[in-house]
């Protein structure tokens, strides 16, 4: 019997930075890992700029990220880079769809009201919204609208979302207990990350999401939204975080991790790429390499399963190369 060849779906990966500042070691690590996962599988790699907040994300920062990626040799396959700041009408249509499904309600709570001492918290410290404004009557909504512009929240049901993460294995989150109703549009009209990221990953045909493990639990509301909005759910791989020797997350303020500083000091990207490849468990000791040198070597299974310490003197290694 003739068997039809099984058509294997082509991997479509992405890097979706928020240009709230210059890239740092952590962003480069995420970008390189996501690029390697997609490209070593013969897939496509897309770039998207997540500049939803126009105040925090000026265009100059995005230009800088693009220049830094070019310098690093991390390439992308989309000639038109989507900027979230230019896609408001797209998010509006998805927002409308959710409204038509009666899944959205206005929320008038102030920051202070949300952070009261007895507010329920998720395990990572995030406040889980108690649903206060979900119970408002139409008259109360009308009354409150006179003095305050509301945010919009998405109703998240008491439902478990289960998925298998490429790095952390089986994951399960309960939408109402771990998240509570999430804001999908802020009171100033700016659409929120969870809605925009889902709409964009869906529309761009993304099949593989590789990003930091700080976003692991965000996959749950995103999977829920993918399903409601009629998109295929991508596969996920969350990366261990980069931490300092004190066990805290590597931050923008660590000067030696800043791309501006690194590009001033290094003549080329190879020592940095090699260092990250070593962090990612791909080579035994850090040695200068080009991003493309890593493609034939890359093995996702070698990525360590724990957070990765970047020693304070890591810069010494780079400088010597
Ligand atoms: N824009 C987000 C960030 O820079 C990443 C979003 C994502 O990868 O889903 O942290």
C-alpha cells in the first residue's frame, strides 16, 4: 500500500523584544537560543518589535536592537518587521471578538485597590485579581465611567491549562487561581501584552516560542487565548534564567552585560556568541564562534535545566579573546 508522506510542519520561531532599553546579555542569550532552535530545525525565524507602550519604547531603541542583532549575526526571515505600536487596529478587532463573546468587562480598580494587603497572590508574587469589577451592575458601570476611564479585563475561567514545555516538561496552571481575570487593555487604551502577543504569534504563524522562564506561566492565558481566537497553539521552550553569583536575575544595570558597552569593547561578536553557546551547554568551554558555526552543533537537549550563573568576572573572559 502506498503511504502518503507525512508532511512535517515547518518550524516558525521568533524573537519578540520589548525595546524599553538597549539589549543586554539576557536578551542576546534568548535571541540566540530562539534563533538556533528554529534555524537548526530548518525553520524560519521572525523578528517582531513589542513596543506596545509608546512612552517606554521609543523607536530609537528598536533601531538599536535591530543594529545589535545584525552585529551579532542573528538573522531573521521577515522583510517587514511588525511593530506592535502600529497594529492597534488588529488588536482592536480581536478585542471586539472577545467582547462579542461576552468575555470582557470594564475594571475601575486603582493600583492601590489591587495591591491591598489581603489580595491573593500567585506563587511568583503577582497579584491575582479578585474579580471585584466583574460583579458591577450596568448602573454602577455607568456611574463609575463618569469619573474614571476603565481598563478592560478578560474573564479567565476555573480551568486547567496543561502543556509540555520543551525544557521544563509537563506544566499545569489553573487560569482563575494562578492568573485571575487579566487586563487586556489598559485604562489609557494601550492593549496589553497577553492579547497582543497571542494575536501576533497567531497571525505570524509562529509554531515555536522560545523565551525566558519568567514567562513560563504566561503561556497558560496565551494558550487559552490562542484557542478562543482560533489559532493553533505553538510549542514552548522556556529558557533557564541568567543570574548573578548572588542568585539575582541579571539586570540591565549590570554594565558589563549591556550591548552598548560590549560593542564598544569587542571588535566582533564571536567571544560573546561563544560565551552564550557555552552557557547554553553547547560547547565544553567558551571559545569565540560565529552564530552560524553553532547551527550544525546545536542540540536543544543540552540546554541546562537550571538557572545559569554569569560570574561577575565574565567580562574578563570576553576581553581576553
Ligand atoms: N516582549 C517580551 C519581552 O521582551 C517577550 C515576549 C515573548 O517572548 O513572549 O520580555
